[in-house]
């Protein structure tokens, strides 16, 4: 993996700590453990200055920032034709919607190389975005994936899928920690999700829950699932490092561990913490959270497209390795 030292915009009094931001996303229905479909987490990992500069980069006449504020190019008219249910998708670069569209285009089924320029504009622009992220010298794209059965067997710490997702995040970040230089500080913003109303974290909360629900699901911020994910993530991170024969010692105090590695499911809380240690990172996250989330979705989709292609009518043939800063592990490689 490489790091990127491109100049960034000037912000006031950013710290000189070796700070890395990790923004995550997940794929798969974790409430369906026996499923053969892909389950996993993907994320982007970079220094704040690198992420800021990356959003200003130009790809085929549009900035990455502008691309992340809109659907995959060519997809807007199809989303509009789907009615009000897709209205929220008109303001974000959500790769799932591109896959849904491409399934309706039987004429584009088959296999394409990553550097192909097919006739369908949506597929062309999706491949361009994948190429940009896979080749970026300063953004690391990471993930762990496997079938539902593999993931839930190797990483489950009980009946709560939020704990499994947290374990995946913690393991993948511990595996790359040795490559991040001296005394890195990792700040993680995992992707938000909803849960079925009868799942373990809701039952564990033990109280009447209020707040918006959708289709019998509640946001994890209402259920205690966020706490479960973060606690499991941090426990798995340090447990993984503790197996390295003392090479990467675990700090002895909770305060020292939190300085080195900390996550939050709430942007506002993470921004408040970052304001005390790195002004640039705080301002970046405050202004660009949705765009960073869309980049994380792109990384997670890059993992799915490169590691799950046998399950798709439309397949993308990736080079090996996919890119210098891309690493997707199978659950079997890194089983607990």
C-alpha cells in the first residue's frame, strides 16, 4: 500500500498526528446467516488531506465530489421512471441502483474487463469510477467477504448481527495497521443500518423504542445496536493485534487504546472528537460525510463486483491485483 502526500487546502491548526479516517459500508442480509450470497464489509482508509484532495479530482470532466452527489451517470432517467420510491437515490452515487438497472438490460449481460468501454453509458461510467478508486495512490480500499454461513460462523459472537459486522471491521483494520507508519491513529465511521424489530440488540435494549421505522425495521441508533458494533469492533481490533507475538503491543490503558483506535456511528459525535485533535479532519467529515459514505459504497461494490462475479449475469473481469491500494480478504483467509 502506498500513501499520498498531495497538497491539501489550508485549514487551521491541523495536528501532526498520523491520523487516518476509515469510512465503512456493508453488504448482505446479516439476518439470514445460512445465505450463500455475499456478506461482508468494505471501507476506504486514507489521511484526511488525501480524501479532501481526492474529492476535487476530475474524472471525465466531472469532479469526484460532483459524481458522489448524483447517481451513476446515465442512471437518472431510469430512477425517475421508477417513481417516488427512488427519489432519495437522485442525490447520491449508490452502486446498488446501477446493478438493479443493469439487470434490466439483458443485452449487456456477459463479462467485461475493468478497462472496457461498453455501449451502455451506466456501465461505462460505473467502470470508470471503479478504475479511479482501484488505481488511487492514496485511498486504500479494504474488505472482508464470504457467504452468510462463512461469515456468521467465523465472526459471530452471538445472535446479534451487529456484533458480527463490528468484528469484521475490527479484523480488517487490525490487519492493515502495521502498514500505516509510526503510531497511527485510526478513526472509524461505520455505515449506518437498520435492524428487524425483533433482533437481539432491540430486545436487549429492554425498553419501548420510538423513532422512524421502515418496513418493520428501526435505525440502529434507536436500538443499542450501534454500541454493540463499536464495542465488538474495538475488541476485535485489539484481539487481532495481540496475536502478533508482541510485534504490535496493545496499549495497557483504555485511554491509550482510544487514542490509537476509536469509532463512532454518529457523525456529529465523531466531528466533536476530531475538533480536539485534528481541525482538518473535523471540517472534512462535517462537510463531506455523505460523499465519503458514497465512496465507501463504491469500495464495497468494488469488492462485490470483483469477488462475487460468478453469481452475476453481468461480470467484471478484474486484473490481479485489482490495484496497488486494494485488498479484499475472504473470511476463510482471516477466520477468527
